[in-house]
C-alpha cells in the first residue's frame, strides 16, 4: 500500500474547503483557520484550542456517521480477545454487508493484516470486478455504531440493542438506556445548532459535558480494544446462534427461573450475566 502524492494534495484542498464551509455556516468559530506550520508543506488545525482533534476514536466515529450505512462485518476469527492473530490475512476473509459477501480491495492498508481491533468497518465505495470489493475501509467501534448509526431499538427483556434491525448487540438494560439517552441529547444539540448556527451550543456547560462524555466513552473503548481488560459493556450478538438464544431466554426469565434451575445452571448464568463472561 502507498499514499499518492496527488491524492494527498487533493485531500489538503478538500480540508481547506470543508473548514471554510463549516466556518461560514457557523459550525466552527469564525477565528478558526487551517494554517501551514513553519516547516513542511502540510496544513494543520489549531489543535490547542480543540482538545478533541487528536481523539482517534472520535474521528472514526465521525467517519462512521458520515459513511453509514456503508458498514461491513468481519468474521470472528479476525478479532480475538486473547490478542492472537488469525491464520488468514484480512484480505482473504469474506466480510458481510447489506449487499452480501464482500472483500477488502488489495489497495486497502489493512489487506495484509492478520487481526483487526473491531469486527465492524465503514467504507467509502464498493466496486465489483472478479469479486465484490470495498475501498477506503477503516474499523469502527460498537459505540460509534450505537451513537452515530441508524435507527436504534432497545429490547430490555432480552438485553439486545439493534441498529436498523440489522446490527445486533448484547447490552444490559441500564447501559442500553444510557446510550439511548446520550444519543437523543446529541441529536437534540445538533438540531439546535442547525436551526441556530450562530448559537455556541458547545460553549454551554451542558454542551461541554455532552461532548466530553462522548469523547471519553469512545476513547476508553478504543484503548480497551488495543489492550483488552475483559470488561465489555457492548458485545456482538448474532441471531440464530443457539447459545445466544438460550441465554436470551434465561435473561428474560428473571431470577426466579434461575433459582429453579439448580446450582450448576445458576453458576453458568451468573458468569454470563457479569460483564466479564463469554459471549457469542
């Protein structure tokens, strides 16, 4: 893989145009400018006044919001929680998307890797030659999809959250409710900014707290994917998996059914209900 010099210049021009448009519609302060550093030819933003500018997880979440529903799901073998690598390279594995089975294009940077930090990837375009390929692909986290993806539905009884009735995640009722509330607050603040661009919604105490909460949440999830600590709030859930279905039934039954099921079953249920148990 390589970066084309011409493409990099085009990206620089696009950044300038985009920042100018954001300033004109009020989404960036009027004093914001991209400037050239004293050495080098690239442009950079005034990062000292925008602390979130260096948050890689937040940048990926913004990409997810802009490219959704261009999402594909990697096979489980590429994302192992014990840190080991897959026997196959990423480019050899088939991903699942709304358009069926797809593969990463050979020009993708992750093509030769043997593990990913997330099963979920967003992409810019899809092309079909000998196979169906996706290009310009990057991994995104579960929280990025929950906060910036499509329509969100929470099934409290089963401990499941769905995005557009396609992507499904296992998440307990309380965290699911908090995620839904956080998303609603973000959408409300964004609508307020669209209606009144001159209003500095991020300057208020509520706006600052909301942005900090989202940024911290995404950053901690990203760090946990690099160095797993075993504590997971959101876990992938696949319909049709017998173990997941059985677990859903037990979760819906409540504590009384667990009490009738005997000591060995209680031990298994208890381990699975904790945030550190196995998942499918």
